[in-house]
C-alpha cells in the first residue's frame, strides 16, 4: 500500500540521489582537469567547518503571537580549485545541519519548531576554458537545499520557511571580435522543488545575450537582453519575461562602479492575471576608499525590478537599497555594519487594512545588523552579530518585528597545493 510517508520517503530519496549525481559529475570534472598533469596545473584543497548559535525573538514573523527560537548549526565543507594556463575550475560545497529549539512553551495547535530540523546543502561549481584566443566557454552550476526563500528570489519578501531545493545550471560562450567588441551567449535552466504539499514547484528556462564594448582597461558598456519563461506545476499562472538593459562598468582608483537601466515586460498565460512592466535599474559601488590606510571597505547597491518567484500570482515591483561597511581595527579585529530597505509594491494582491477597507498590498521591509569578528589564527575566526528586522504592511496581519543575535566560530585551513 502506498502511503503519504512512503511517497515522502521516495521523494526525499530522489532528492539525495539528485544531489549525489551532481557531486559525482562535478568531482569527475575536477579529476579530469587534474589528470591533464602538465606543467602549469595548480590544484588546491581547502577543508572548512563552522558552528553557530542564533536566537530569533520572532522566528516565524508573526504580527502578534511571537515565538522565540534558538537555532544551532554545524556546517562542514570544502573548496576545490584547479587552474591551468587556459582553464579554471572551482567547486565549493557545504553541508548545513540546522537544529531548532523553542525557548517558550509551544502554543496550542502549533507544531514544535524542532520538527523543522533539517540538513541542507550548498554546492557551487564554476568552470572556464579558453578554446582559442577569441572563444571562451564556461559552465556555472549552483545547488541549494534550504529553507531560505531568498535563494529562490534575490528580491524575495517571503517569510515562509518551507524546505526546498533549487538548482541553476548555466552554460555559456563568449566570442571576442577584436579587443573592443565581444558577444556572450548564456542559457540558464532553473528547477525549484518543494516537499510534497508545501508550495508549488517551478521550472524556468532563460536565454541571455550580451554585446560588450570595451572602452579601455577600466570601462565597458554591455547591451544585455534576457528572455525567460517560468512554469508552475499547480494553479499559479505561467509567464514569460523580456528585459533589455544598458550596463556601464567603470573602475576608479579606489572604487568600482556598475550601473544599468532598461525595460522589463512580463506577460502571463492566465488572462485573469494582469501583465506587468517596469523601468528597471541598478547601481552598485564598492571599494576601500582612501581613509585609514585602506582598512575600511564599503559597498552600496540600489536596484528596482519585478520579483521572479510569485507563487499564488503574488508579484510586485521591488525597490531595494543595500549598504555594507567594514573596518579593520587591527590585523585580527574587524567590525562591520550592514542593512537593507525594500519597498514591495504589489500588483493585483488585495486585502483588508487595519481600518477594514480593501487595499492593494504594499510592504516596507528593512533589516540592520552589526558584527564583530576576531581572527585567533589564520585558520580560525570567531564572530558575534546582532540585528533587527521589521516589516510594515498596509494590510492587516502582515507586520512583524524580529530581533536576532548570532554567534559563530569557523575553521578554514589554508589551501594545499600540488
């Protein structure tokens, strides 16, 4: 007899086999590179492990009934890398065991937090090979098994903690016409798969074309066009998107600057879902500046676009500002501050406001945190951070505040070379 538990066991077993297949293939590629064994090959291995503790005063992002939860993490992993005169290949893997514990008694009718214990995985592969003086080919692959909604959408406004895996594989080819002009072609295949009954699975195929003009060693123009289609396996409407942007990259003496602007149009298959369009842009600045003997670093990003992952046909225009600043007080002691502010302006998502009137949803979310880290040795670092997250929505029941604190100790041994 086939039961729900049997189906879930088979499903989880399939996930693990999928992950195992990816690991085997990627390790095989690494081995193939090493097997070349000609002068100029550099091979490095870097094992690492970290352990941490975190407390959230409002773990589930509730407006009224908050639950304080402790999280314990253990994350072993490794980094592998190979370089030849014409090729490079890197593999970064981390197993992420997460264990939860309720500080207070569990409210009636709700499940204990420790039922969400899970072992996650992060695996990132990057490979490049120069076939000829003009042709460069590459392959990027990223795999996450996680509860973090931000892995499925960089502009996510979700507080759901459902477990899922996401895999993105991106083959690419670049052709240099001459020192100033080059053409890049990329294809990206994305698969998002949740536990049965939790959320809608999704598939996406995306094509990206870049026409690049190099004005010199420190400045480039990139005319980028993207087309992608996303398919949901249940009730959410499938859609197709077209986006074109002009991107400028500029290197200054102490800072690097990237800015892009363009137009994004999205068409939905379901006629009941309104098509969307937006003026999209982003600005990124990062560098060390001239103060304090370059011991200070800062990065700033502001971006506006539509969210990609919209189960339940919940889409919005997101405008997001992110700032990070770091300073080395000594060779071993570093402090940092970071934060973001995001406006999520929904299209076609309505609900009741606190006053009882019907309004189209709009959220303002921000997060600010600070961290101090101390390097006891080249291979061991201790860090302590604390932060505060808040969401203010014009709909009733969607506001929340969360204060958190994180303690972490990490070990990362220096690369071994051969």
